[in-house]
C-alpha cells in the first residue's frame, strides 16, 4: 500500500489513468491506498483532473457493481465542486429500482452530501417513500435504503415520513431504531420501544428518555434495568441504556431503583458500576452516600476497579467517597497506584499512607 501510494505520486501524468481500472479491486487495504493516492494526486495537481475524470466515466461504463460504487466515490472526491451532470447520474441511479443495491447505496450517500441541491433532496425523498412503504420495507435491501435515506433527510422531513409510515411500530430494526431516534414521541412510545424484539430498537427508545419521568415510565425502565427473579435479563447494552435513562429521569423513584441495583451483590460489576455512575450524575446526598457505602464493601477487585474509574470520570469527590477510595486502596493493594492517580486527577489529597511515602 505504501509503495502504491508512492508510485501514484511520481508516475507520469499520461500513465496515471491506467490505474483507474484497478479502483475498487483487490485487497481492501490496497483499494483504500489507491483511492487516497489518486485523490491526493489530483488535488495537488489540479490540471490532471481533466485527464482523470473522463477515465473514471469510461471505467464506469463497463465496471461491475462493486467497482461502480468505488468509482462513483472516487469521482465525487476528485471533481472540482458541484457537477450537475454527475448529480443527474446519481439521481438516475437512486431512482432506478433495477440498479444494483451496492450502487444505489453509494449514489444515495453521495447525494446525501449534496442536500443543498433541491434535486438531490427530492430524489432521496422519493427513495425514502418507496422503501418505507409497508409492502416493501421488510425486504433487507429496502430496509437499508430506507434507513440511509432517513439519515440523510432533514429532521422535519424525516419526522413526517416516520409518522406517516408508523415506523416506531416497524418490525425492521434499522427503521424502528431510526424512528425512535428522530421521530416524535407520542402515546405509548416507551412501551412500544421496550417491547420491540431487537435490542438496538430498545436502546434507541431508552436513549430518548428525559426528565420528568412519570411513575409508569420509571417502572417500565426498572423492569429492564433490574428485573425480578422470574423475569429474563435484557441484553447488556439495553441494560446500560436503561440505567442511563434512570439517571436522566433523576427522580426519587428512579434513584431508588439505581440504589437497589448498586447494592445488589448478585448483579454483575458492569451493571452496578453503571448504577453508581448515574447516582453520581444525579448528585443527591442519598445517592452519594450509597456510592460511598458500596465503595467500602467492594470486595471484588473487578468491581472495585470499575468504581474507581466511575469516580475518576465524575471528576470530583466528597469526604465520604474519598474515604471509601482509601479503604479500597488498603484492601486492594493492586489498586493503590490507580486510586492515587484518580485522586490526583480530581484534585484530592492522596490517602494518608501514600502521602507519607
């Protein structure tokens, strides 16, 4: 890859176009190196653009779909500003349902970078409407195209499409997750999100949780963050999102759930340390005392190390938290230097024994 980059930098201009036929082929590292070298060469020698662009257009005519996608990306990178003819070509590909999937995705992403053009925005809107229709969106290609189109559209347009197609109830995970990330939240949105079969959709719904949270919302999140014995555990990524949601709720009821998770020694260290992080973010005396008490009882080295990192990330301390850290340093000798460094970072005096040394 290094040799290829050096070769493109020094090769004679008339031989440069020979390498266009290799764009999108070979090992991924070499493909990336060739693309970067060609773009750099054209930007450093703009006069060679008139030689390279026709070569790319010629190669596009006979390239396979994967290479077409790479060539479209290269052409966009080396052209000098907006090119109406190239934009029209991209729009035609996006509109063409018979075009190869990888080519349509590449064209869509390039148009997404050109949303200042009304024609580009209109083409993405047409693709979104076609891909999000109920009879189309469960096909994987339509799901991906619809998701990419939603990501590219302005918020107001995306929200309108999400509401029109009821995407928060979609079974396709990418579309449902995007709907919770960007759509209006109405009715039973949290329950709908948590009931979805895919973890990424559940996380997207939980990420939208904000104070104030009513009792029903906190209870629903609690069933994910701290399920009772007969309830199944959610995926770890969903549990962390639920704990963070409780932290943003910041209500007494939410804090009570976080303290219960923190104090439950049967819970895993990741869950307990995340509960501690959220209690620190809320910052109430009751929550801070609970974290200090958990520090003093952290016999598990893995849990103790996570607690130290949580307090370091919080960036400050209290006398009770500092005392808990110093007890950990006494109990877990292997953590003494880590704790001393954490205290230094939050501008706290070191533990007495470290200070004496």
